[in-house]
C-alpha cells in the first residue's frame, strides 16, 4: 500500500467536546505545506485524557510508558511518519493554565522528536467564545 500523503499519529484528548478536532485539523492542514503531512494524510488517533500531562510524565512514568508503547506500535505496524500533538484548554485530564498548555506543546515536540526521530507539529485547541480553534504552537520537520 502506498502512502504518498504520509501517515500521521494524532495524539489528542478523549474529551467528547472535541469530536470535530480532526475535521478542523484537515482544514488547517490545507493551508500548510508540511512534508508528508497534509489534508489527505492517513490518520491514526490516540485519545487519552490530558495527553500533554501524560507525555510530560505528570501522571507518572507508567502512564507515559503506555503512551510511548502505543506510539511505537503505530510507527512499526502502521508505518506512521509524523505526529500531530493536540492538547486543549479547559482539560479535565491536565488541569493547568492555557500558558502552561502552550509550554507543554513546545516540550511535547522535543520529547516526540527525540524519542522517535519523526517530524511533529503541536497545536493547542483553544476555546474562543463558544468555538474551539486550533493554534499551531510548535513544530519540527
Ligand atoms: Zn482534555
């Protein structure tokens, strides 16, 4: 099977308010020109409560290890070629300030890139009025 558009692992929160995140992500990717990551890229999803808290080890090394193992599985078995990391504001699973979530996005890019040597874009899902909006915080390609 060929994947001209790449395969990305999208790591986001299990919060049901964000069920349209993928549709909004695809719209955003139409305006970007990342290598092997565009609006047609095949996506695998990992949804956990407070993904930034887990990846940064705030809930302990056991939780972090499960997440890293799931990622390694998708890289090996699904030939994933990039990451999209999307924590969000007002997160029950990682209760920190909006500024701290943004800082977590920056750290997540470094952690994922160093662990797996794949490109990463990290976006923060922010509530503006009643509308959730994705903001690119950090990227490494
Ligand atoms: Zn959440």
